[in-house]
């Protein structure tokens, strides 16, 4: 049974939602978390992530505070570098073409370190991202791209830890509970109408935090706001993120803001299911493309695969792939690179071809012009500059010259068999458009005023990301703004 009234209702049960719940409980508020999914499918998109957090750290001492299990031996073989506030600001500005909301960006960056410490003290365990963010060169792991820390157990481990912490602190978590609409009047939000196990009930609350994710799993909303063909994209994560939080808030006059025609979209296995598969997690992604060339149905390259580190291009290249004929591409590798491929290339559920010669390989690329594909690969090989050493840990400047689309870094010839190619399409993670909030996490209405009692966090907040996204920022933003919204909601509910 759901309670008829409570201090704070949190809509959603992913990372941002749980951060809000923990923070509200710290203020002495009673808290109810509403999760639309069953317990087996709970956790929203957070459960489908690899668990990476982009955060400020000024050296290894900061990392050891977050990861007290980090041994002296591990530190000795690792170059963790630093990720300063200035670098985080630079990355956010650059990838969003300087459209990111300055107030929100400042909160994200300046509170990232303290929020990570808060999570660690709450009981979230962190570890270095050895496998995906560092290559061993001359006996040392060198971390690159500003991304060093992940939650132990990835997304599933993060959700499990959050759930354990919540229940330990008396936070109620109700599964199979879909928030349908807000109860509101001229004085603000007073509660939520909930469909709980098939029956609609009302839960009155002094504060409500919306943290129910984006609208990427709603084909109608994707087509309306994103445009043609977006309903054809795969959904990387949960099937339950259908824009419920957006609609509830907009129905009572909340202000929409941000990049409503933009989203986080990556290269995803062409034959992956329509929605995420928890048994596979994020392993349908194919993120070693900076070492590849990508070829479309016409047999042509269409993007600079080595424009930047994967962390700074992967979230926008899904859109580029979706815009190709047939909405797919093939990533092509040769013997030199195959041993370096990320673990997700080795799963059973993969669309892959292998051949000993290029002539044989292009014939195996389904739906691709083989003659043109072979011409493209040979022209690419001839254009590679070989006077620069390949180095995956830095933007090495090993490039091509003279092509219509040159490759800027990591340009290795594709000329040593065996050869492998992997078919990818577009996989959408979350949408960028959302609700306008103030610097206390309160939702703003269309007249620019706070809606009393309504707060928001996570992927349904707009204004932070435009066009692109630095890897690992989603969980960090969810934590920062979840904690912020929950604190404000708890203070409001308890009269403090």
C-alpha cells in the first residue's frame, strides 16, 4: 500500500532520483520513491550504464579519497593525471558549442568533487576505469579523456547500492508505481496521482521531485521533437522513459528549455533489440571506432572517426550514423587493432564479419556497395601519414592527407589480415530537452517564477547539454542536481 501522504515524493528510481531521496532524508523528511518498473527492471537508464562519473580531481590524493581501496602498487603503475575545474568547464563549453546554461554548468563542475565525496560517504563504492579509459604503454596505464572513475559493479552495482542505502535510511521504494499527473493548485504542487499495481491513487506530499528520465522511449515524442527517422533509432536503456515527467510538469505550466531536438546518440549494434537488454547492459555499444574507418551503404566514409577522444564524439556520432542511407554503417579494423578492441566487441550478440583479405571482406558487408567500399579503403590507406607513431592515449596527430574527409588522429592503414567489421546503427541514450530549473533545483514556470513544491533532476532537466556530451557527465549531473533538488525539497517539506 502506498501512503496517503508523505513529506517528499521522488518520481523515478535511477541515480538522480536516489540522490534526491538521500538528500531529502538528510533534512529529516519522510520520502517515497515511485518506480514505474518492477523491481527486476528498476533503476531507469542508470542500470544500463557502465557507471562512469566525470568529476574534478586535482591529483591522485583526491582519487584515493574516493577510492580508499586503491593500492600503492596500482598507483605506481598508473598515470591518473588531473581533471581540473578549468578543464571540465572547457570540455562542457566546447562540446555544447558554448550553449550550456552557465549557472547549471557552474553547479555541475564546482560541486562535482564534493558530491562524489558525499556519495562515497553514503556508501557508493568507486574504482578506476582500468579497462576502457587507460591503455598500458611502456608498463604504465595512462588515463585519457578526463574520465577516470566508475561505480563498482557499473550501472547495476550503482542502483543496487543506492537501493540498499535508501532502505537502510527508511526511504520507501514503491515498484510498479507510475506517476500519472501532479496534484496542484494556485499555491503549488500538493502531491501525485499514481497508478500503483493497476489502481489509481493519490499521494499527497509537501514536495515532489521529478527524476523520471528523458522521452527517448516514446516514439511519438521523438518524432514530434526530434524529427523524421528518430523513431527508427534503437533505445539503449530502459523502455520506461517515455516523457512522463516532462508531460506532468508541462501540464501545470512548467517552462520547457534546452535542446529539445537533441539527444545523446551513439553507435549501437545494428541488430540489437528495440530497447535495452539488462543481460547485455551497454555492451551493444561499439566505441572503438576512433581506431577504425566507418563505411556506409554507398561504400563511403562519412565522418572523421579520429576527430577527438571517444568521450567527446561518441554521443553525437549516433546522429551521423542515423543520417546515413539505411541508418547504418560498418566499422572496419585490421589485425593491428583487433587486439585493442573494447570488451563489447566480444559479446555473442554482435553483428560481425571476418575475412582474410579486403576483397573478401567487402563482399561480406551486408547492404554495402562492395566495389566502392574497396576503393574507399585503398584510398584511405594511401592517404595515411606514417611518420607519426600511433598512440591511443593521446591525440597523436597520425592523420590522412588529401581525402574529402580526412582522419585527424589514430589513422592506421587497414592492410593486414585478418580483417573484421562490425555493423552499427543509432542508439539513443537520453534526450537533451527538458524542464527549466533554478539553482536550487526548483522547477520554473512559463512566467519565470518558481512552482512551489516542485523540483527536478536528472535527464528530464534541460539546458545542460546541446548537440553533444562529454562521457560520464550524465551520472555526475544526476548526482549534483539530484542532491540539490532533494535538499531543497526536504527543506521545503520540513519547514526549515
